[in-house]
C-alpha cells in the first residue's frame, strides 16, 4: 500500500528525528517541512505523537549512554602512527569525568542528598513561625538583593 503525502511526510519526520536525535528544527529542515506542520501533526495524530515521543526517548537513551561512558572512563585502542606491523597499538585512555559524575548525582541522586540547594515543594497551605528579628533579616536581605 502506498502512503499518501501526509503519511509519507510523517514517516520522513520520524526517520529524521531518529537520525538527528530528536532535534525538531533539524529534522524539519531535512525533510523540507515547517515546524508548524510538525506540531500540527503532533497535536492532530496520537500515533505520530507517540512515535515522536519514542524517537525522543531513544535520543535520551543515546545521550545517557554517552554520559555513562564519561562516568566510567573510556579506553580506545588505535593503530601505531607509522603503519608498520611491528608497531604496538597505543591505548588512549580518558579517565572518568568528575563533571559527569557530579551531574549524574545531582540529577539522579537527589534522594540521597546530592543537591546544591534545598528544594521545597508546597502542596497546600503552610504556616511558618518566625521571630520579628528573622523578619527584619529577611527583609534586609531582600532589599539588598532587589
């Protein structure tokens, strides 16, 4: 069965999203469609929206894999520079990245206390008792900041 024009565009967009790791503008440009058309498809076709979500999840999985490579460190084997068979294959090692480790812990380790600042969620009404001195200190700090 041959696809109609719109279905063909949707198929091309999904393939482009997979290729360009979920970057909408790049995918749209590669198939010659506008972002408006893309969003019309997303909002009007639940099957297309689901395929888009899957392509975006695949992109996140790919990037998470790269993050874990940075966390673990990378060892790569390469050929010797002169091309002689007697040359040993040098090993290039990239040590684990402190930045990648910290990023991971700050995003996935929040429950264990790996945060820079306290996050407070308010799910309803709440009352806090503070002294007049504390009110003055808070007011002074806000005045200095703003």
